[in-house]
């Protein structure tokens, strides 16, 4: 089993009611598998898959990246830092 | 180079000092400021959330991209988190270069890139509601 720390930000943190969760996964399961697991726990998270990005140990990775014991996975909704969204 | 995510008010002079070089005749300094309206809503304030360790790492990465693409001397970036009132500064970007054109261009490109990849989010709170704002999903 792999213990993975999952960090949730912005809307995802609100939906889960927490910003950090520890999950136990079978070896070889991937970033998107964690998202699917969370959707079972928090049905309001369903439907975000097309827009989510994943960061493994603070670097962007592909959704299919396998996870290992001790990893930190972040679910990254589309970012919106800086100033207004429409002022390019 | 200076990259920071902080809950404290931002400090433009510190960024300018960080990028200033004897051989650089220009420093472009961009302020992102909280404005009082968005999509027809009267915004009361914004709340910024961040993944700070990754945000500073991505700031460094996009600064290095800009240093490779433009003849610039140095880059500094600060972003604030937590509750920001109208008129407060959420983002500062400073770019130094030998001549002004490159400083302006690189600063502009860097802010665009920042808004695509740096893991920071804002929640808009307006009269009668609130919402996490999500940018365009990019790869």
C-alpha cells in the first residue's frame, strides 16, 4: 500500500471541507485514481476531471502518473492568480 | 531573482532593488491590483489561496523561460495571499534589462504566463455571493 498526502486548494478545499487528506492506495495507482476516489467521498467534485491538473511533489505531472508511498499529490483547478481574469 | 508568496503587503521597492543592475538601464514594474468590479458584479474583496512551495518553484521556472527568450537581466515576482481589499496589490513583477523595450515585453509575457501556470487562485466576494474564479484550463 502507498500512503499519499493529497492537497486540495480553492474550490476543492471548500468541497472537501479540508485542505489536506491522507489516502492509502494500491501500488501503481495513479493521480487520476486519487481524483476518482475523492469523487466517491465528495460527490460534488465529480465532473471536474477535464479541467483539473495534477502536481506530484510540487511539479506538474500527467494524470496517469503512478504514485508511491510518501508522495504528495496536489489537485490543481485552473489557476487564477494575479489581477482580473479578463484583462489581458 | 526573488520569488515570494506572502500574506503580508507587497513591497515594490524591494523587488526593484532585487533586479537593479549597473548594466541595466530599465526596470519594468507591474502591479496587479484588486478592482471593484468583475463581470458586472460589485466586488467587495478577494481572497487568494496558493500552493506556496509549488508557486515559488513555478515563478522561478517562468522567470527562467523569460530569461532564455528575452535579453533581460533579472526578474523578481511576489504574490500576496489571504483577504485583499479593493485597491490592494496582489501581484508584483519586476524585470530589468539593458533597454526599456525588452523589459516591457518580457514583463507582459511573464504576467500572461504567470496566470496560466502558477498555482494561485482567487475567490471573488461580491454583494450577495462568492465564487472561486477559475482560469482557462491549460496544458
